[in-house]
């Protein structure tokens, strides 16, 4: 009778050992991971060696990319991602990558794969920018581009820009990133000079964007938040064709010449999917009037 008894679980002969996580076929793990968001996939890859290998499967990552990711890669020839696995490529595109001589940055949101873009003040046309009585480019760690345009004083404020870019289909929001007061060079020191801030409490500044298909968004805001970086909502635009260049013109103006204004830092323009834009700290409400 004893000779016919079965071995208990975990006995030395191993005939009845329970299956473990590492026994699950890699292809099955990869299939399950394909239903998760990228940050969740990254967490699961830390479970064990099998999960780590499964998380690198290209078929998991291909659907996570924006439809225009090859266009983005063409913009970044020095990035060296074209011959990498899709997991490495996705991670590389989630980091801000500069192009157009360092005046623009593009990245994808790691959770949604949405395309985001930033445009430096150096890529914009600013009235009086070459006259140091009015404007200076000052270095600062508080800008992703390491420099901002600082307005000393002027009667006529006009900042214009344009962009041509292939965005995936969807709705996008645009913001001007501005700061009242001169910023310091080192962000960790948080030096603020507000002495030269004047003229912004009399009339609102106007923000505007126009697309090639005739869509226009205009808003007016009082610039009254001293000493803080604020993303002022310019407006939204819709992309219908992912394969076509989206052409946008945008501007910031305050052209009431009855008074001077000064002490303004212009850092950049930000563009991101509208859902992500709602997560930014921005001014859009009682202090801004949509026209």
C-alpha cells in the first residue's frame, strides 16, 4: 500500500510540483502585456526574467506608437533609433528630442503615445528682438531650451510664430509659456526680479492661432500672475488627416501704445493632445476671454 502512494507536492522526485510564473510561455505573457499601457508593461517587466523578455516583443509596442512615428524619426536622424527594437524606440521617443537647430522639441506621452511639441522663443518672430533696449535673450535652467526672451520695456508687443508638422489625427491644445519677472540662471536658486514688471494690469494680452483650413481661435488674458511660469491657453485645433502637414500660425500681442509694458519672459509655445493639456497648469477661465 505504501509502495503505491503518490508523492506529496514538493517531494524530491518533482513529479507533482506546482507550475510557477516562470513556467508560463513567453508568448502568452507577451499577449497579456499587449493589453496594458506602457508604464504598466514596464512594471510587469520587473517581475522576472520571462516577463522582462516578453515585454521586449515588438508586437506589444507597435500599436502604442502614434501613427506618424516614422515621420518623427525622420526629423531626428541623429537619434539612432531606426534599427532598434520597438521597446527601445518607444522609450527614446518619450524623451524630449530637439530638431530644427535646437529650436523645437518633440516627444510622445509615455502613457498614451500622444505627440507633444515645444517651440522655443528663438524660433519666433519678436518685434524689436534685435534691439537690446527692448529685449534680451537670457540663459536659464527654467527653460527646456536653456534660454528665454526677456522684455525690458516696449510700447508694441508682438510675438509671431508658425509651424508645419504632421500630427496624428485628433484635437490639440496650444499654450504660451510666460513668466512675469526676470528669472535667474539656476532654477534651484529661484531668483526672481519683479522690479521691471509694469503695464500688464491696464489692458489684456491677446493670443491667437490660425490653421490653413481657416480655423481661428482668439483669447484675451490679463497677465497678472507675478513670479510664476504660466501656460496661457491660446486655443485648440483639430487634425483630420495624419498624412498631411498641419500648418499653424500663432501670436501673442499687446499693441495698445498708450502705455509701455515690461518685465515679461517668453519661453516657448507648447502643443499637446487636448486630453493631456487639461493636466497642465494653465490660465483659461475667468481671467481669459474667448473671442
